[in-house]
C-alpha cells in the first residue's frame, strides 16, 4: 500500500534535558516543557508509578521500563517507515516488536487516508507546552492526531487519560501552528500477544480537562 502525503513543513526544535524534564526551544526564544513531562507530574500518575515500583522492586521495575522503551522505539520505527512508504525491514527488530507492528498494520492501512506530519516537533504559545507527535493525518474522514503506543497488558479506557490529554495538546499545537482544524485523536495500542486496542475520541471531550490541569500546574 502507498499512503497519500500532504506533508506540512514545520521547523525542527532543539531540546534540552534538565532535572525538571525535557524542554523544547523555540525560534523566538521560547522554552516550553514537553507535554509528557507535565503530564508525568500528575499526582495520580506519580502515585501509581511509585506503587508499581514498590510492588515489583526497583531492579525489576528498571528492567521492565527499559524493555518497554526499546520495544516502543522499534515499533515506532516500523510504523514510521510504513506510513512514509518505505519498505518495512523486519530484520531491524526482534520478533516481538515485529509481531506487534503487524497487529496494528491492517488498522492503519484501513483508516489512515492522508499523512500530513510524522514525528514532528510542535509547540504552543497558548498552552506554553511543546512535544513531538507520532502522526497527524486524515483518519477516515477527520484530521486527527494519531498516537502509537505499545503495552504488555490490554489497557482500558480509564487507564489512558494521559494519552488522550497528550494527543489533545498536540492537536491544539498543530492547529495553532498551521491553522488546520484537527478535531479527532486516535490512540492505537499494540498489545503483546493480544489484538490491538483502538480509541477514537473528540478533542472537545478532553480540552477542558487539559486546561484545568494546566491551570493548576505550577512550573
């Protein structure tokens, strides 16, 4: 399959890693924290992560986190090649990431109609946030932010509020930078040894939640 490309050119942003997380540097002197850095400071997120690390132990937690990060990176590389119409070379990755990519490939083929951006850095002077999105394009009939995730277990909708907020922030950033209305968010989760999970949502559902959290956040 060959995907249609209507790529929007956006400037690359430099990043700096600090003890307070990752920051993006804009061309006009802005220095904005990444969306994931800010969402990672949510109390619910911190409590859940600390409880998990205590339950499995620090050594095991670090091992699992490293394996999950590597798995996610490899799946993202395959997805990026796929939507950029580059032949996918499964020899680049281990069997598990290859299998997880293959599980989401038919869904992407069916629903992704136009690719407008992939792995681009975004920022918003309104939100005072920045970040890097996986894919922006037309999913079925709507301009959408499409985020690719990987998971060891199947997650329920209530487990992934951060994902929805993250994608909503990217949609706001993209609209601010390009003027292109982007009303939908799509979260595609490749699960280990299970069928993928696909969530399609309206940004309008999560904008109030995002704004409420940002209003409470004190950098």
